[in-house]
């Protein structure tokens, strides 16, 4: 299989593509289970022994089941009928190929009893990949993106500079809205205290006239518990 022979970074890119739903061989159910596996793996700080998975997922991604994806077999060292064409091409290009025959080596291929399970295949390649730490801890934090990605920095939370800029801008706006909301509450409370000692006009009208805040805003603030509704009747000092 091509994925097996790719170098670790290309393998990781293939895994990311699968997580993002770009492998047509992954059925919807398999894709969902693979995402749950990687999510649980991340939450367990990438310790397979501490992962919490639904029973069905735990069975599918158990080590014995992952092992069944693969088959260990012997391959000959040196020129073989299968590699002869490649050797000839290399020699035509001026490269010398050693004729080191007489031995064999152990090789592994995804041809085991469970080789058709694409989700198990990707999971087993991920947890054995030396670059597995570069897979993001969670999908891109930009809500409208949500893609899995390969990290360039240890604490990277967005897949690209564009998504980072959008998230930062959104956070900045949210911070400004929160700051303005706190300032509006402070003005509303001050106006409500002033109403209690100065007038019998309905309190929302008084506070709205003082601050420019709408009746709807004041009602919502009271319902959320952020603003205390003043006493029904304003306090009036006794004259002697």
C-alpha cells in the first residue's frame, strides 16, 4: 500500500486528509469513529492506556484488532523478479545497484485479517508515526473552518495564518463587547440609584433617558441577574 511506504510526514498528511473527510474509502461511520479515536487520544494526552472510548470504538481500536490489519512476512534481499525492472531503470540512470543476494528481511504490509478496516489502518499508522506529536490537539478553532492540520508550532490552535487572524479579531471584538457591557451596567446601576432618591418616574424610562440604554436592554439585564431592579417606590426623605 502506498500509505505504508510514504515517509512519516506524508503519512501524517494522509491521516489529516482522512480526518477531514477526504478519503473516499472511509465510510461515514468509519470516519466518525476515527475522529472519535483521535479526539479521545488527544484528551488522554496521547496515552493509549488512558483513552475513554465507547465500547464499540474501544473494540475496533484495541491493540489486538489494530495488529490484525498487518501481516509480517519475509522479503528477499537483492535483485528479485519483482524488482528487476526497477534495478534496470536505476542502472540506465548510471546508478550502481549492489547484487547483495542470499538473505531475507522482515517486512510488514496491511494485508492481515482486518486489512479492510480503513479506520483501524489510519489509527495504527498514526500512533506508530514518529511525527504523531505534530498532529493538532483539536480541529482549527475558527468555527467556520474546523479542519484538522499539522502543527508548525507546539501551541498552534488554528490551521493557517488567515484563520488565526480571524479568531484573534473575533476575540478582540468579543473583548470590546464585554468591556462595553460592563460599562453599560455600571451606568445603569448609577442611574438606578439616582432614580431611587430623585423621582417617581417609571424606573426604566428614567434610566433609559439618563444612559441611552433601551427598555429591552434593561429588561434583559434584570432577567439575567446582571442588574438589580430598583425598589418599586423611590425613597423620598421626610421633611420636618
